[in-house]
C-alpha cells in the first residue's frame, strides 16, 4: 500500500510540474530585439536592456505576461516576426510586415532618422536630396519605408550596404559613400563609446525625419490578438 501511495504522489508531482510549465509558457511572449542601443540590446550577461526593454517589462508586468527576449540581426528579426517564430517586437512601421503583423494603436517611443556626412559634403534638407548620391544603409533596416518612397518617386541613390553602425562609419570615413543613413540615438551612443574609430570633428548629422515606434505583434503568433489586446490594442 505504501508503494501505491508513493506512486500516486510521484504522478501527481509530475502532473503538477507539467501544469506549472504549461501555465508559465502560456504567459510568456517571445520578443525579438537586435543590437540597437539605447533602445535595446543585450549586456555582457546576455540580459536584454535598454529604453524599450524597460518599457516592455513594465507593460508586460501590468498585463500579467513575461518576456523572453531573443536577439538577432535586424533582417532576421523581421523575417522571424513575419513567420510567427517571434510573437512581438518594438519597431517602426516596416514595409515587409505591413500585412503580416498588427501594430499597436498608440506609439511607445519615437526615433529620429539622420544622414551623417563630413563637412565637405553638401548638407541635406530632405530625403529627396539623396538622389544620385552614394548612401550607406544597414542590412535589414527598412527606415520606415523611406527607401521605398524614394524608389516610388524615381529617386535612386546608389546604396551601399553595411553590416552594422561600426562598419558604416568606417566606410564613410574611407569615403566609400557620401552619406550614412541611420538613427540618431544609436549612432551617437556608438560614437560616444568608439570615438577612436572615426574623426569626429568634421562629422555632421542632417536631420531628415522622425518615426514612431510601436508594439508589433506577428499575425502568425498563436495568441496574437490576446497579446495585442494586453499591450494596448490595435
């Protein structure tokens, strides 16, 4: 009889463990991030941190949800979000996701698009001025549909793709392009930490436009509507 009750206790313990894990998993959403400080990145302990990570943690706590952050390149994040391999992200509107994701009703932050150049290169008054110029872009960045808009207007700069901000600044310093299209805060944070990689005195950032950042939830996510409802609605 004692062996019988031990077996029953063991089975109940296993079942209870499975239930707890299932509940935990149902409350966990997978959020994609890439190396984009100060908005989000991972520190040396592989923990997500940044302005938007702080916002996400607070929002999810209030909704009774838990975040699991996965870091990748920007291009891979967009691809995985479109396929539903990630539940959510915190992004500007991206052309590749317009019919594959839900966007939150209200923005959660804002980022500024700029073009870096050296002083000898003419200043830009708007994105249209990029026509016929050599422009550095970062792989996977949609720039809020800016490149698509230029193409629709028949404005065709010569695009040169860099892996990341560091490589883009190195290429700009080597005069492989006229301008580097990027976002202000991440670029300035990089420059602050890596001032030796490029001569800073002559480097200028022309402000072009601003974009709102939204919660972006994959339509292919199993609980897409529930997640978006908890994050402020469509």
